[in-house]
């Protein structure tokens, strides 16, 4: 480890110490209810939305170059995943399920720009309410509170299933894959993008990596991350899997997002300040985790996986 990395990590741990000294309670995963509570709170305090807009996911930067606005990069991410997964070849009016839809950023693009008929599901009531508020009349999407591990739709109800950065919150990754493939019609398209850990079956985590991993899990209500290989195995071993599995690694294309997500706070200081001192403290609390996450992606502990498969 060189000096720069060492001081970077010391900085992160120092920030962690300061912030955790202020706020003792953390957001360790306990159940889907604890995830719902965390997102209800993030939605209520408006910090995420004011800072990062209506998309709670990373941006896409061609060649990993940070030459565009973070919000534009997030919109580009949606179009890139649509293209990569082949959803762009689906006819207008196709029924799409967005699993873990946040406040509906992707769902609205899929409905408005591709003419799909979209249903978004989230575990958070506040997110579902906010998603509905942000959706103009005439845009063909609606939102429901539903657990991704117990999707209340019949087998084969959708032409496409979309899920971005929701998988890390799922306790049972096999059930997550099974449920998404179950509601997909035969021949329909599944498109998933996720934060994944490196394959720990091939190379075990060192003690140092385990400490970092624990923070990445507990700070943002994650029970565990899949590896890219592990999630492919989940898809392949599902009884609803119909074929055509592909995956790719978009770590370099998404990496600039981590620094960008912090810089947004400096670019839009009034948005944060207008929410009051609590929001500023909450914002500060996220900084160490964001930096640690970036460190993990740079050093191969985490990978950004994209997956597509047929029902
Ligand atoms: C990082 S956010 C991504 C939101 C959205 N996909 C986006 O890209 O803007 C993770 C989302 O997964 C949802 N989620 C987490 N656990 C869930 C579960 N068990 N069932 C349904 N949604 C869940 C959260 O409510 C949240 O909307």
C-alpha cells in the first residue's frame, strides 16, 4: 500500500470516528423492515433527492472520464443499460417491472422515452408516495410497496424486469433472482445492475478487507453483496431461467460517481443548507462510506456488475 492510499484510508477512518461519535445509531441490516425504515428516512429528509436528483444509483461515464454532470451521467446510465440489455428492442406498451424502484427515476424514463407500461416496487412507503408525486399525469407508470422477495404478481406477468442497485439489500439472493425470473414471461428480458463483492470463494477476504466490508454492509443496510459469479449462479440455477445469460463489469464506467456524489454537495450548497443542521450532519455521515466504497471499487474488493437473462 503506498502513502497516498494509506493517508486516504486514515482520512476515511478519522471521518468515520468523528461522525460516529456524533451519531451512534447505525443502519445495520436487520430485516426488510429496517431497509424500509432507512429509505423512509432518506426520503423524508430529502437530502438524497436534493443532492442527487431522482435517481438513487451511479452514473455512466464513457471510458471512466468525469466530463459530465452527475445527474446527466445517471440518466445516461439508464439508457446504456436499456441498450446493453436489449430492452430498447421491445415494442412500446411492453409491461416492465422495476424492482427496488427508489423514487422512480428509471421507471419514468422507461415509460416516457421508450413507451413502456411500468410498475415500480419498493420496500419503502415514503419512496412509493414520493415516486407517485414526481410522476406527471399521463406518464405510464405507477408504484407499489412490495417486497422483492415476495412479488405479488403472477408468473409471466411482465415482458421485462429491471432492477438497479437493489440486490445488496436482499437477504436471500437466490429468492431475489427466482422472483424476478418468475414474473418474467418466457423470452422476456431481465436487466440487473448491482454492486458486487469480488468472488471470495476464489480469494478469501483479508482481515483488513473484512473490516472495510463490515462498514460497507452496515452503514447502508446491506445484509451481504453477491459476487458477479455468485449472482450468475443464482440466475442459472433458478427454475424460471430461460437462457441467454450475459454479464459485464462496469466498474470503470461508474467509478467517477463516488467523488461526484460528494462534490454535488459543494456545487449545490444551498440545497443542503436549506434543509437545516441535521441534514448537514447526515450528509457528513455519508462521506466516509462513499469514500470507502470508492476505495473498495478501485482496489477490486467491489465490482459493478450488469446482468441480462431471458425468462
Ligand atoms: C439504492 S436504491 C436504488 C433505487 C432505484 N433502483 C434507482 O436506481 O434509483 C435501492 C432500492 O431498493 C429498494 N429495496 C430494498 N430492499 C427491497 C425489498 N426487499 N423489496 C423491494 N425493494 C427493496 C429500496 O427501497 C430502494 O428503492
